[in-house]
């Protein structure tokens, strides 16, 4: 048996804590000391990053918080700028929802290079998991937090047993591992009048399904150009998932408004404070004048917001289970969704299809539920 002793369990008072296997553990601690939630995020995040790379054939990264992705992305097909493809994937993943990514656990599909390590060095995060590290990258990460930063190396060839077990309240649960493949055939059953599904949209739908596979249910995910732009996780109502994910997608787009991009922040303002200020600004909340050079900026008007949001288009949406009502489609439409993938199987499937047809959306019934708990 091999084991790794942890700082504590889900909370500091839950001691002792460990992870173990009858044979060798598939991961190595390069620096720091992981906690229970760190490893839950790391192992879920690694599976997602690996699966996204399999789908897109490009480096992928995930930003995990509390066992759900705050963001996830693959590198662009054509990398523009000075960053490596892997570094770009992580920058895009963290850009999905910068506030939620504060203190994240990072998962990388490829060997971590120095470029990516230098970005990780400057961000507030709990740790990183990758299949390897260059010598320079490892030196950078081992120096973070004076050596306390959690750096994990995962065996890229490791595959777990087909049966998973867990205990809740002293009761052991056993079930087959969710190894459902996220493959193009999931999108073959197009049930809407509009049968158009461009390659880019299909790729985004597959990425949304992969993300949902490792997101706490209920969950809905909006994806555009290989990047998650809104993840609604762990809600009891599916419309609340759709609203939460849609609101995040809207904020992702509003952050690109020219007035937001040119907010006159004072020089040297740390990135987390800037992200928080942007969120308050977009929410119409009072702002601290000391954050800015000159007067506090006037908020976007209702008309400005509406005009800008109307330009968001071509978004793909995935749902981990069927939509029970057409209100989910109506909410998705407001955030530029044109392509939808969900399992189907609701008594009201016809209403959902009709809503997609009203808005000229393409709807795929995958036949595969992707709950994750």
C-alpha cells in the first residue's frame, strides 16, 4: 500500500486525512503539501484537461474551484503573441471567470513550460497538476510561497479501475466509473429544423460536454471558440444553472466592452483588485475612488449594455441532463447561443425543440446524461 498524508480533510477539524492505494499512487508531490480538496480538484481537473486535449488535439487547461471548473479552455488553433500554446490555454481558462479562479487549482494537459510557470507564479492559486515540468518551470514553482506551493506530477499513462468506490456516512457506494467517451457521434441526432452545425460549433459542443462531465450537477456550460465562457454548477434547478452560466457569459463579454477595457485604473493596482472592481462596475455597485486615476467612471447605460450584448453570437451550450422546460432555451438565446447539446428524454422535448426552432438554433440530442457528484 502507498499513501499520502494530507493536511486535513474537507475542513481543518477533520483529521487525520490521507489518500492511498493498494499499489503505487499515480501522482508525486514536487513541492508543498496538498489538502483533501486540493487533490479532489487536481484529479478532476487533470481528467478534464486530458479529455479536452483528446477532443481538440491542442494543449488544454482547467481552473478548478471546489470540485468544479471555474474555467477551461484549449489553445487557439493559431497562437498569436509571445505565449506558448499551453500558457495560452491556461490564460484563456482563467479568463473564463477571473473572480472565481482566484485561489484555483490548475490542471495542465502537457508538460509545464517556463512560460506557463511564470504566469502561474504571478496568479493567486493553490497548486498545479501536470504530467511533467521542465527543469526551469519546476524551479519557478518550487520557489512560489517559499516552497509551500503545491506542485503535483501525474502519471499520464495512469488509468483507474473500472469500478469506483466511496463512503458517505459509513456506507460504501460502488459503481462503474464514468468513462463515457465524448466523441463526435454524440452530435449525430440533430432534432431541430436547422441542421447546420459548423465544425467549430461542433468542437465547442464537445468541449462543453467534456466540461460538464467533471462539473458538479446540475450543470450547464457555455463555450465559444474553445473557451468556457460560463459554467453554472451545482444548482438544484436547471433554469438556475442556465441563468448562472448565462450571466457569467454575459459578464465575460461585457468585460470586452471598450469602456471596460479602458477603465482608468491607477498604476500598480493588483490584478485581483482590478478584477473585483470590474465586477462591481458591471454590477452597478459603488466603487472606491482610490482605485482610479481621476473621477470614478460612469457605469454602462442600459442601452450600452444591450447593444454590446446583442453582438455576442455563435455560442455553444451543453447541458448534463435534459431541459425540462423551454425557459432554458429562452435564457440561452439572450447570451448568443446558436448551438445546443443535451441528452433529450423529457416529456416536454417537443417544447424545447419548438423553442430552438423559433430562434433558428441547432439542437442535438446526445442520449448521454453526464451527472457528476
